[in-house]
């Protein structure tokens, strides 16, 4: 199991989001080699602007581990986290973030990596084409 395997799991969540007419972003949290949380965007369904895939996954993972700290976990998400989600990963002290495609308009890297916990590592561009294509198709169909 590697980053590609787990990003494919996050992509399955993004596809679920699209089927619910949600922006197709999916996220999973992995502890060791075990997926402990799966989530996708629910902002439309819940009428909640904070119901991003990452926020849902972090909450589920914290509940699974019965701990607010996820320092030994990896967050896989199909789209670069926004500032809100990156801030949540700071407070959760997530060990690693792996994302699929960058978000040049709303991604956390617009303000720099200092929003992440100092011990968090980040890897981007895993299955970038697939993650990007899913988003592009979703928005093309909306227009």
C-alpha cells in the first residue's frame, strides 16, 4: 500500500460527492496501513460551509482513535486543502498531508505552509490528472 493506493480510496469518496451533486472532493485518514476515516464534501447536503471532506474525515478519525491528535496519521485528499482545513490539520497535529491536485485559487499554499503544524509533511500531485479531471468535468457540467 502506498500513496497511489490511498489516493484512489480518496477518489472513490470524491466520486460519491459528485453523485450527490457536491463538489467532488474526497478524503481519507490512514493510521499505519489502515483507513480509519472516509469522507467527502457535504456542504450542500448539510447546508454547512464547513462540511469539507477534510473536516469530515478529521472528525471521524478523531472519534475512531478517541483522540483529538492525529500526529501518527496521514490525510489523503483529492484537492489541496483550503486555509480552514489546513488550520484544522494544524490543531489535529496531522503527521502528513497528501493531496491530488493543487487549488491555485483557494488552496492553503496561497498563504504559505506556515499554517500547517511544524511537524506535518506534505506531498502533492498524487494522481493529479485524475483528481483534476473529476473537478473539471463536474464544473463543466454545472455551466
